[in-house]
């Protein structure tokens, strides 16, 4: 087997951060080499260096045994390296085919449409070449990104956390395509947090931590436990301990609510549920079955068409968000950078955002001081409270959100995919925080995609399907119960 | 008021606007906002006039204006693309610089006559009743007629246009396909600046044959609004420019007839008013909003390593 790519001693510094500290990595023909590591470990930075987006401060890159300089993606593409970035690089107003031929000399649109269809069929990457990108779902967009690479015959394919945005079915399809690429001798660098996926697809796994390689292990030499412990440097007990819930009065009551999605389709179809003080109600379901809309009607971000929302017996259906915040509703949205935080404001300012203080002026010293305390209390890793929050890793951003929300001593917490994209340590932190809030008497509504998360945290489990709760069950991870939930997620009523 | 006369006046008054608007469309399609159109037009007007005064060759003068505009626009390109200065500020700086430089250097040319583009009657077409008026114009007007479909085809039907629009919509997408975002933006700026300056040159080489200080008289700002009105499309730019040429000619006529003394300021306000109204109307239509609009990366400098 030939070595397609080898990097040696890569060092990359950002202002105040040593993102890569002497990294070695290699990729062979026809292998899936997974890069695993906590958030902020430097995985994306390494890939950006290989793809020519970042200029390394030190180190060498070899392609097929020859030393090369990669100064831009243009160079990378020339050497057959392609990358699907975490944030897609597609022009929304262009069609799929236009995005594919962009930058390629001597391609014409009609031929491209045909070739895209061929590639789609061969690799099972279903997408309409004439559709506009803005019309496509996230999963479809990712397929377009992959087709872009297959179209130019990339030998090295980098996939940066491709499964973070996919449904289980879409992940399956992606893995099929990856296997097909392997057969043709393409080398794939796969980045993911999800250990079960890593187990399934990888031929080799390299674990990174704080800008360094911890080690590389071959298939057969690793299992989930081993990988997890390599990642965090200690055995992780993902089973979070907790007491039995002591549910109190009903805090949230959603009664027969209907609402529309952004696109104007009906998203909630007469949904009803209750959450009591001191309990966590986990809602399982396939993404896109009304989870986001449910959270938004409770928090007041989305209009209710019919039905009622009650908080502690008070009808709040038509109240605005501020009123609900003051009444004790907290929201941990799925979108950390856009909805939960204001990326360009500092950590201190973001921590201050929802506090209601008297007077017209804002006291920087006080805000700064309080931020320092919260940074300590919640163990937020940031160079200073004055750093823009966008520079933090995902896990630390989520800590900022949690610190801000939980300091308000909420009566009701709505958490949507609260650990999406987080590393194991941050995940554990989020779990503990939610359980602590519960034990202090908050009602928690958890909307999550991962079943283990639901099992780990919930006191009761409901399943949402097409904007309705189709049934409830217990959070027992027994095979029978999992099957039962699976059936409900597919719309079969309990 | 005969219709032919109106057509002639509208087109003549609209042509400087058309060139300036087309120039800015190219620039903005690449994602760079240039508010320095007024300055560019003045540079074009003066450099063109000076060349024509000294050589008597109007075509040479026109080409010099194009080159001067292209180079002058590169100042803005350097500030906004390389140094990543705020584009509103750098655009305003360009306007002030342009009017300052042309004011100082132009002192020597005030009140002097120079050569001028003559009208060319297109055989056959100019004999058509009424509409023939469109074909009794000077060469630059005809150049405008040709430029509109040519630019339309380049922007929407060619790979070059695809690249240009990608750079303005989603530079990271272009970059990831090996396109040099900075180079494309520089070239678009240069070409756009040249066209805008041509609009200015029209004022001193065709509409009149003299140099008057600040002779662009706010047309650069009207063009900025026309770009939005035209939804960044050449054909709509043509309609918008001539429509506004029509409004300006009405004003002149009304004043000449002594009927009413409509303030020039009110008329200058019209394109902005029309732009605001169109945008309000368009914003009601969701489909439209999705498809047409400012290039997404407009006025956002591109950088690979800077985090968003
Ligand atoms: N463009 C950038 N500017 C400043 N810091 C950056 C930039 N890109 C990454 N970093 C920092 O480098 C470190 C590694 O980040 P990254 O490679 O994104 O991690 P991962 O992909 O493993 O989660 C983090 O501390 C991150 O904040
Ligand atoms: Mg990453």
C-alpha cells in the first residue's frame, strides 16, 4: 500500500493559542484514518493546514513521498486533496451543478449534470444536480460537497465531522459511500466524536489532544473504552450518577398546541405534555419532527396557532420572551453561536446578557468581576473574560451558556441537543449541570437526538413524531425498551 | 414636448449613470462595496477631458479615462481587500480624494474647450419613426447598448461570471475550489472602476465638452442606489438609468419652460425614494427575497485564518 500523504512536525500558532504542537500524521491508499479528539484538540486546524487554508509555522507535508508546499486550496486540489469543511462551502443561490463546476476550467454545465448523476448513482449520493443549494437539506448539501470532491477525482478526502449534522439513516448512506471510495483506493480522513461510528468505519485511529498526537491505533487494537480513555486521558464514566427524581408540582403544561415551521409547513400538530418540578422529561425522536418548534413555542420565539402554554398554572401563550425569562424559563438552544451567544461580544458580556440590572449604564468592572467568578465556578477555559466568545471551543461556549442560564435559577429549562458537537468531558459537565438543576427543583425538558443521552438523563421519556407525542416510556436501556422507542420514533403509537 | 426629444434627453442623461451603475454592479458582484463612485466619475471626467484637450483625440481620451478609473479603483481595492479596512469608510475616502484631486488638477482646464464625441446616425435604424431617436446618438451611448447584454451574458451565462458571483456570494466556496478570491476581487474592482470612470468621462467628452469642477454632481450616489434598484442585473440597470435620465430631463424642461421651479434636490432624491419603495415591495415577496438580493458577502473582507 502506498502512503498518499504524510505530515511531519506541524506547528501552528494563533494569537494566544498553540493549536498544533509538532503533529505527525499519515494516510494510506484505501484506508479510513480517523482523527479523534476533544473539541479544540486541533483536528480542524490540522486539516486546514493540509488543505492549504492555514499556513503552518513549522513542519513539512509530503504527497506520495515527495515534499510539497501547499499554500492554498488551489495547490491542495492540484495534489488531489479535497476537503469537506465543517461549515459547508457552497454558494446557496447556485445550483448543485454550478457549485460542482465552480473553478474548474473547461467544464460545461450539461456534461456536468450528467456526470453528477453518474457519481450520485455509483456512490449512492442522492441529489438533484439542477436543484438550488438553498432548497436542499443539510444532509443533501453534504452530499454535494462530497460529489464536488469525487468529481475532480480527489485521492485524499477529508471529512471534518460529517456526521454531526446527519440523521442515523444519512450516516449509514455516508458510510456506504466512504466504503465505495475506499475500494477505489481513495484515502479518507474522517473526523468524528461519536465513538460507535469511529468503531464502525475506521481502519486506523489517531487520537489528538491539545495540539498533540496521543497515539495511533489500528483496527483490532482498539475498542470504545480504549479510545475514550485516550481522548480524555482517563477512563470516562459516561453513566452519570443520579438520585431518583422527586417530582413536584406541574411547572410546564403544553396543551394541544399547533404551530408552523419556518417553511410554513405544520410542525406541531396538537402536541400536549407536562413537566413537573424536579424531573427531567426527555423527548426522543428523529430530527425534524418538531423538536425545535416545540422549544420555541415554549420560550416564545414562535407563534402558537392554537392551543395553550402554561407556566405554573399561568397562561403564557401570548406573552413575549422577556416576560417568560422573568418568570423563570431558561433556554439552551441547539444553535450555540447564533441564538445562545453573541459571537463577537466578550465572554463577560455574554455572561451578563440576560441579567436585569437597574439603571441605564452598565458597570464594566462589576460585569468583569462577576464573569471572573463564573469562569472559575463553571471552569470555563478562556484567556480572559474580555475575549470574544467566538474564540472559545464548543465545549467552553456551552459552559458560558449554561453559566448564564443556570445563574438565573430557572424554574424551567429547555435544552435542545445540549451536547451536540461536544467532547466527552464537556458532555459530562452538561449532564451534571442538568441533573444538579433538577435536584434543585427545576423542571427540565430535554430534546435530544442521541438515545444514550435520553437514557442517561431522563426520568421519563416521551417520543415525538410529526409534531405529536406518540407515547411515553421509562428510561431503561433494555433491548425491549429500545425497540419500543424505535417503533415510536417511526410513528407507531404505544 | 415631443417624444423623440424626450428619448434623446433621457438616454443622454442616463448614460453616465448606466456606466457608473454597471461598473459598481461588477464590483459588488465580487463582494466589494465601493461608495467612491462619485470620486471615480470625477477622475474619469477630468482625465478624459485633459487628454482630449491636449491631443484632440476623443477615443484616446476615453481610453485614458478607463485606465485612470481602473487604477484609481485599485487604491480602494488595496484598502478594502488587502488591508481589510471598513469599506464604507474607504469608499467615502475615495470620493473625497477624487473630488479633491480633480478639483485641484482641473483648475487649469476650467473654461477651456476640447474635442467631443459626435453623433453618429445609424443608417436604417435612425429612420424608424420615434424610436429612431435611440440611434441618433454618440458612440459611447451605443457602447452602453452593447455593454448591457454583454455584461449580462458574462455575469449569468459564463464560467467567468460564475466565478465572479461565487466570490461575492460565498468566497470560502470559491476558495475551496482553488479560485483566487483576492485576485478576482482586484480584477473586478479594476474593471468596475474603469466603467464607472467612463460614466464620468461621458460628462466631459460627450454630454458637454468642458470641465466643470464637481461636474458629476451627485450622479455617483444615484448610481449607488441604482445598483440596488437594478438588483445587481445589467438590464434593470439600463432601465433604471434611462428612467432616471428621463426624470432629470423632465426637470430641465420644466425649468426651461418656467412652469415650475422644482428643486433639483427633490429630483435628486427620487432614485433613492424609488429604491426604497422597490425594496419594500420586493420584501413582501418571499420567493423574490430568496433569490435576489445583495451578494451575501458584500462588504465583508475575506480572510482564511480570521475566525468569523
Ligand atoms: N482561525 C483561528 N483563529 C484563532 N484561533 C483558532 C483558529 N482556528 C482554531 N483556533 C484555535 O485552535 C485550537 C484548535 O481548534 P480546532 O482545530 O478547531 O479544534 P477541533 O477541530 O479539534 O475541535 C482551539 O483552541 C481554537 O480556538
Ligand atoms: Mg473541528
